């Protein structure tokens, strides 16, 4: 059986499973559509949150970004897990006590202002749509590889599948399908990592293998990696080469963005009790940590394998020959990935060999001149392909490769579905029912929810064709937006009795607009290529890249909110009482949707 | 009537004590949260560079492994501690 058939089999079987569960648990009423009747156990909820959370960014993209940068991209690891601490301590229990369905309902009620609710809805839609763009990038990579077509065609097919999937699911379908998806994606991520860790270090646990010894030479794996990448002119893997301020702000943006993203927060509305909301966040992080503790090992080991692939006899011997790439079955993955347009090589100096090195390094330029090299000949290695190509690079059995294809699709699909649901509920429930037409029928609300989903996916697919970065980088921008707009409003809503309606509205608008403009200045207006005035290599403000600006946006939000609140009318007594009641678990009934 | 208002006043008093205790636990937890990630993982890494861990140093381990493990411990500690606090102040759900 060839690899294409195996992939098809694995992806087909996993899809049949999800669709079967979705049909079995099909959503009937509106409240089921949004929050599944609140009967979800913390462990189940944690697993579903983990599937919802671990998207194309975590699964497909993150290890690739770590592999090619090393220590400096640890921000992704700390940021996307550290946010759960904020979520568990600062938001989840109180929002569950408040007992409504959506984040913007809380903001609307706490700040006693339909305007605040409207602004919150806009913030949610902007952040979620940016997030979906990142997911579509990952969907394109995964579908392109497994159907063996171009990235663009993969993206278009993937968009149709995501849409069909989200429309038929609803939250209840999504909760149980997501448990199934979690199981598929975590197996798909860890099984190849275990194999590779055994091959390289003899240790079956990748997180330990990363700090173990490289079996071939007996020296520590990371020391070996540091040595070979520096021999090719790249930065040392384990050292801190980037800017410290940017790294701190980037980590912080990802953390507070995690605690401000609607599709994650919504999960904590679906647990039965306040105490369960606290446990749920912990369980979610347990399931997430299984992947996040493995990811750095996947990155480092893949970097070692790739380098070894191009310099099979060591970095000081001859590079791999074009003939070997074309004929040796160990190099078959290169031809497969070339079809997607995400991997490319070119024998520039015509010596029949492919030299892979950093041609920006001065030492390497001298070495190149000496040996007659004419630049790095591995011309394109898209970071987003690393995780999916990893089992092929390590020459693992066909079924592992099929499993990884299924897992990558599960990751991209589950998060895209969760986000589309958050966007559709924001539009139909908060915007149309809450603001424009309160008397809309249940049927009309469901219909508008689905139209909103369709619109979101069309926009995301269009922008996904020319994404502002690799999947995880685009997703990081979405986190920056959520960090700057939603998180501060939620936190002030719970921890302050002084911040009033005007303060919250002004704060959210200031945070959102400043961050959005900063991102557009660096990534192009509305992410349209070549309309940017600055680049992340040379940012507008100090060393702060557009992906790191969310933390600054959040500080602006807090400052503006307190300033405006201090100059306007104090919070009325009934809202003070509302805040006091949200702070204690006592009397938390089932949540209601009375708007 | 008098009984009820005394009861309400003592409830409000208890709620205040509960909230102060809660905020204290949150602050302690967040100090640890920041110390392991921004501290050991980034800013204090040069100070920890003398402690070797598998081919690199302790700061690298905290950035890629340790901080995540501490985050997990923190969330479970908080959930456990708060559920106990709920009972102490009699504010738990029925």
C-alpha cells in the first residue's frame, strides 16, 4: 500500500469518527447550540478545551518555529501555557459564577452599557477572525500535503471541509467530537516523537531525551545540536540571540491573550459549578502540557535530523548529492513536499550537491568562496511543514505518517470550528439578538449564526492565501489583539469596583485600535501585502515586534480605563453588588440566556 | 427583622474576608508564575547559567519545560486551596 492510500485511510477513518459523533449529538435548541446544557465533567471539559485550544498553530507550526530559532522561541511554550494560570486564577471561576453564555454579555452587564457590549463583540470578532486566518494557513499545509496538491488548492478544499463541519456540529457535537479529536491529535504528536527520541537518544520520553545524550556520539544532544548549527553559520540553538525586551513582551502578550480569547473562555461557562471551573482549567493544562512538553524535543530533534540529512557525512565533509535526493527512498519526503510549493532546493553552482548553510554569515561566505558555493541551496523550507514532514524525515513507518496527517487535520479543524462558533454566537446572539433585533426567533438566530460563520470563513480563506506569517505567528497576532482588548476589560470587571461604563469602553477601544494599527503598520493594512510602512526586523517602537505589542496594548487599555473612570460618574450601587456577588461562589445557579 | 439584618451584615463581612484571602493567594501564585517564566526562563537565565542541565543550562530547561510544570502545579494548588477556603467561609455552592 503506498503512503497516499495510508494517509487517506487514516484521515478518512478519523473524519468518519468525528462526523459520526457530531450527527449522534446534533444540536437542537439555541442553548444547546452554544453551551451544551452545562452537563460537562471537568476532565471531559479539560480535554475538549485542550483540543479546542491546540490548533494548527500548536500542532503544525510551533515546533517548526522553535526548531529553526531555538531558545528565543521558548516564548510560545511559556506564553501559551502560562495563560492558563491567569485564566484559572483571574477569570474562569468568576465568569462561571456570573452565569451567562458569552464574554460580551458579561462585559455588557458589568459595565451596564450596550455600547460596552457592542465594543466587546467587535473586539472578539477582530481577534477571532485573525485567529482563523492562522488556522487556514495550517489547514492549507495539511490538506496540501495529504492530498499531494498545491498549498492553495489545499487551502480551498480545507475551507469547505471546515465550514461543513462547523455548521453541522454546534457546541454539543463539538464537545464530544473534540474529546475524540484530542485523542487523535495527542497520539499523532507524541508517537512519532517517542520513535525519534528513541532513535536519537534511546530515551522513550521526548522531554527527557531532549536533555539526554545523543546516542551516536555519546555527547549531550543539545551540545551536539549547538555544535553542528554553528558550524553551518547559524545562531547557537540554546543561546539567547534575540532581544530581551521583545521576548518578555511577546511571552506576556501570548499569556494574557490566552486568557482573553472567547473560544477558550466560553468553555468555562459549560461546567456545572464554580469549583469545577477551577479544576477544568487545571485539567485543560494537563492535556495541553502533554503536547507542549514534547514540542521542544520535536523541534530540536528535527533540526538535528534535517541538518544530518543534508550533511550525511558531517558538516565538514561533502554535502548530499542531487542524485541521492532523487533516488534514495530516505529522501522521498522532499519530492512529496516539493509538490506543495513549501519546500524547494536548487543546485546553484551546478556541482551536483545541495549545500545547506547560512549564507548571511560572514564566516560561511568565506568558506563558500573557498569551496565554490554560490549561496544556500535549500532555497525554501517553510517552517509550517516541519511537524508533518518530521516522521518522513526520520524514516518512520507509513502508519505513523498517516496518523500525523490525521492529527494535523484534527488540530486545525477543531480550533477553526470552535472559533467559527465563537464568531457566529458573537454576531447572532450578541449583535443581532442583543442589539439590532431583540425579538428575533430562535430559528432566525440560528440562521444568522450560520451566515456569520460562512462570512468569517470566506474572509479568512481569502487572507489565508497571503498570510501575514507562518501559522503560529498569525495566531500570535490574534492573541495580541485579545490581550489588548478583552482581557483587561474582564479583569477590571471582576477586580475593580471603580471602573465604570465610559472607562471600559474607552479602554477597550484604545487597546484594540492602537494594537491593530501597530500590527497593520508592520504587516500591511488589513494584512494586504506590501502596504506596510515598517517591518518586524526594524520595528517602529524600540525592539517591539508586531506580535509582541499586545502586552503594550493591554497596558494602554488599563491606563485609559482608570483615567476615564476617574473623571466620570462612579459605578452605581447595583453594579457594585453585582461585582460582589460574582466574587463569591455561593448561589451560582445554572446559567441563563435571557437576552 | 433585626436578626436578618445582623445576618446580612455578618455575611457581607465574611465575604470581604473571603475576598481578601483569595486576593492574597492569587498574588502569591502570580509571583511564582512570573518568577519561573520571566525570571528563571528569561531575565535571570544568565545568573543560572552555571547550573548545567543536559548540554545546556537550567534557564533553558525552565523556558522549555520547568515553567510549564510549575504552571500546572499552581493551578491545582489554587483550585485545592480555594475549594477549602470556600468551605471555611461558608460561601461554597449548595
